[in-house]
């Protein structure tokens, strides 16, 4: 396409968007404007869509994010296929993701394309490959490709109410737009093979907890670097993972760690779930949650709701590091029902006393980083670039690591190390 043709497309689309924004926040634009906009969007090339997104002023972006009803639906219909193809630059992608998330949340809607066509998913077996506290993972196929089919376990195995399906889909919509080596590709949701499933790329190496059980000598620093690079990509886009733990990091066939299951806690905290023996006393996401999230969760007035931030992601990443160096869940000896109490009392994971932990990468510098990620004040925690800098420096100092003599690590309860300690005053 010539530069003149591209400029012409961009200008026509900008005019169509201005038509939407010419109405007040409580007004709906006319049917003619909808038709004009959708006609322009239908014929718009991906480079032109990217140029339109990049050219928008911040005020225009804010106005678009406030659109309602049919106006919001028209913007979603334009952006969804563009974002799914992943061909726009980083600035346009960040703006597109923010617009989509806001419109979906404000209007309680999501693009229909997030639902995979009925009959597309085929399970290879009725036997789950992995049983978790909140979901079971099956191997399946989608258009001949192996996929992971994660079934969210619901009370009495009933179908999820449509309101709860919508609640999750409008939060998960951005996952399909992410394109990064350390992010697990997500294909959509299916409600036909089970009552509600998330479909993503199948990873041969399983999740990090399972991977380390079978490969205790794996290079933990390299795996953590992979996960941190995925997290930096998210944070640079203004996206918060909100459910970081080793179980939500999977290893692919090349041994590369990838983040997955964005916001699954958003769904599971609002529905009644079955639990398995693995869910007691260690399951759930409480063990990785920052104290500020606990304080809001336990608000006696019930007027506030936990708000995940970049800082709470960093806190959870530090807990995930502790998992990877010990093979244990954070607060392993504490029952789930009182984990939140212990966290609010100021207890933190403690450093293992075994000298051999340096042989698997737990150096003084790495321990100091982990301790910093658990700072009570979110502003005192390192950002993801600082986390990456420390991990990269560790890998530069030493590239090969040993095999731990025991895995998971043994606790020495009553002999000086029970896995957690009282927080120092900060």
C-alpha cells in the first residue's frame, strides 16, 4: 500500500472516531455513524489501524474508553481482529489493550470471538493430565494442534452461570492479544467439552513445580529469567498478571518458561469450587498474595476489594522464587485458613539453612532480591527491570548449577528452621 493510500485510510478512520466522540458521555451516536464507522473499520489495513491507535491523543483514548452500549461494541468489533493478529507496534498494542479492557469492563461485554466454535476441541482422554486445587488440565486438539484444556471446577459440576462466564471473559480478553516468547499462547474459551474451559498451547514440560520434581537439577536462574522477561513484557503494556506462582508458569518443549493463567483468580474467587486433596492445606493463591491485598480482603465493612498492582505482582514473583529454591509452598506448615493472619502479623519465608542451596543458585544477591520483593510498602519493592538486572548478573557470574541432594527441601521444624520468620521492621 502506498503512503498516500495509508494516509487516506487513517484520516477517514480518524473522522469516523471523532464522530463517535462528538456525542456526550450519556448520549448514543446515530445508526448512520455506526454504519460509517464499521464500513471504514472493515476496509482498514492493519498498518492503518496501528497508525490510528498511535495517533490518538490521550484525551481521545480516555473518551473512547468511556463509550457505552453500541458505540463500545463498534470499537470492540474493530479492535478485536486487529489485536488478535498481533501486527501493530508496542505503543498501538498497549493502547488497544487498555481500550479493550476498559470497554469490556464498563459495558459488561466481550468480543464473541473469545468463544471457540462448538466442536472444535477434542479431548484425547477423559483422564486429566494434571489435577489442581481449582482446575483440571486435559490434553486436547484444536485444528490438529495439541492444546491444554483447563477445566475450571465448579460446585456440583454445574454449568457456570452466564454472568460468571462474562465476568471472566471480559477480564481474560487481553490474554489472546499478547505476543511474547515467555507468554503462553491463549486461544479462547470453550463451554462444550466441559462446563467452562480455558484453551491454550500445550506445553510438554508441564508447570514449574512439576518440572522441577522431574528435573531437580534444572537451571533455576535461567527459568526465573524467562518468567521475569514475560512479566516485564506484561508490565510494559500496563498488564498485571495477578496470579503469579510456580503452578502458573509452564515449561515448553525447548525448556523455556512461559507465564500462563492470567487472572484465573478473578474467576475462582467468585464461584464455589470443588477442591482436591492438593488444595488442603496448601492450595489457593493466598500464599503468594501481598499484605495490602490481605488487608483489603479482610475489610470488615466489605466496602473495598483487592486491587492487584505491579507491586503485588513483584511480591508474588518473590514468593515464586522461594518455591523454586525450596520445592515447598510458601508458609508450607501453616494451614490455609490462617495464612492471611500470619502474613498480616508480619511473617515471611525464611532463608534455607543448607549450604548447598548456593549450588542451585540461591546466592546472597538472589536472597537479598527475594527479601526486597517482600517489602511491606509496595513502593519499596524493586520493579521488574531491577529484578531482571539481578537475575542476569547472577547468570553472568555462574551459568551452570548443581543438583540438590534432596528435593523438595526438608524442613527442620523445631530445630531452627520452619520455613518462615517474623518480618524485620521496614
